[in-house]
């Protein structure tokens, strides 16, 4: 397989890591058939072996765009931390694995926003107590709500950013969140 690069997160994809985080996708990557970035989840239209990754000159971004990227980064960290905790709280092994993989993807989304906004560090957020989600069903129901919220966030804020590149990134990440919304909804119904 020719090595691919994700134009959104910048990660290289090859035969060694093509199946990372596969449970966070509806349609799975297979050797020789990569349809999602295994690191950030975007679709194959954002995978290439020659093009450059999406970049913006953050000095050219207006205040509102930087604020939206900051909020997007915090949203993804908040969700990533929830999934990390859910992977510990979940009872079933499959649920634990799905939550860990969702956490990996959400943290990569936060790193994408960090890079686009030119922020120095990922922020440290207050971690709520998630022990009230004491069944896999409750964890997946909460996950579904978070994915729904992320999709709405990207849709609402896409019009507020001044860069077409950021709009494209928001669209790509929203599509990933839609997959997660479907997965968490399906898992909630069978948990």
C-alpha cells in the first residue's frame, strides 16, 4: 500500500496502522482499502499521498474565528475526557474498546483545532464526576447527546469562521461525529 497522509490531521497512514480505532467507524478500514483516517476519522476524500495538509495562517484569522476554534478545541477535549472515563466505567469489553477509540479520535480533533488556531497548549478542563452513568446504556446515551451537540456546534459555527479551510475542516469533522452519533445510538439501544 502506498503511504497516505491525512490532509486534516497530518498523520501518515500505512499498512501498520490502518485499522486503529476501527470500532469508531461505521464502515471499517481494511488492508488495501482505507476509507477513514484511523487517527481523526475523516473520509477518504481527505486522504492523499501528495497534497499538503490543510493549514491556515492563524495570524490572518479574525478574533471570532480564533474564539470558535478555542471553543471547538475545548468541546473535543471535554468529549475526549468523557470517553476516556467511560472506557473505565463501562462494564462490557466491547463498550470499553469503543469508548477508548472514541476518546482517541476526539483528542485528535482537539489537536487539529489547536494547530489551526496556533494555540500553544491544549487547555486543562474541570473533569465532572461521571459515575452517575453506571450502565453501558447510560454511557452510550450520554455519548449520543455529546455527538449530537458536536454536530450542531460545527454546523452553527461554520458560518462564523473567516477561513474556507476551517469551514472544510468543520465539515469533515462533523461527518466523523455523525458516524459516532449513529454508533452510540445503536449501542445504546442494545446495551
